[in-house]
């Protein structure tokens, strides 16, 4: 795993893209603060850039670095979540503009539990993009073997860790949390 992390860090630092296992499904990733790297993700997915992407952080305490005024309820939701949970928050900051929702400046953030992702993000010291490893409109791959070759061929690096894990992974739950602490479940 250490060699995989080192290779992925090199790709991140050079503005590249990569395929990697998360605590949910396999993802396409890049530096969430690099506008050119994020554009590459949209190009790989053949997706319009008016849809925001999810970012991953390694610790709950990092959320308030990338969101202005995090409602206290966010910490409670994340603490008691029984499965991976993405929270969508308004007031994104210090991220690439094309990773943020243009209408309300919101961003989806997930605190990872997966050891590979946690170590990678901790060593990179910045959030990474996480979006399903598929072409927009096609089904999300539940494991590495379900990722289309056309996606694999377009990234700069493919993480070797967990490629042989055939467990059918599920996407995270998603909750929109407004600045007034009210929230709406988008996906359970």
C-alpha cells in the first residue's frame, strides 16, 4: 500500500488523475484545489462542469477549512452515521472553482474511513476529488472489474490496492445541510 500511496501522491502533485478504491465505490480522483486537474475529471466522465463533485477529507476537523461556517449539526450527523455519509454544505472555499456548485457555492464532503484514502489525504494535506469511476449516465461500478476500459485508459494512474476485492460496494448516503442547520436527505 505504501508504494501505491507514493505513486498516487506523485500524480496528485503533478496535476494528474487516478482511479482508486474508497470506503464506498471506486472513484476517479485528483487534487480538489487544482482547476486543471478537476477539468480532466469532467473530460474523462464526459460530464458537464455545472455539476459539482464530492471531495474527501481525512478528518472531521478539516471540514471547516473548506467551508465557511459549518453548522454544528454536521458534526453530529457524521459522528453518528452508521455508513459513509456525504454532507453537502454551502459556502465552499479554498477549492478549485469547478469543483464547487456554481449556483449556491456548495460542496459535497465525505470524511473517509478507508485506510488507503485516509493515509493518502493525510500525506497530501489537501482534499481530493471523489466521483464514481464511470462515464456520466452509465452505471457506477460496484468494484474494480466493473470499471470500463475507456475510463481506465484515460487516467494517469490506477491504484493497485483492492483491485482484487469483488465486494459489491454501495455509494454513500448524501445529506444537504443548510446554514440554518436544517437538512434534507438526498440519498439514504
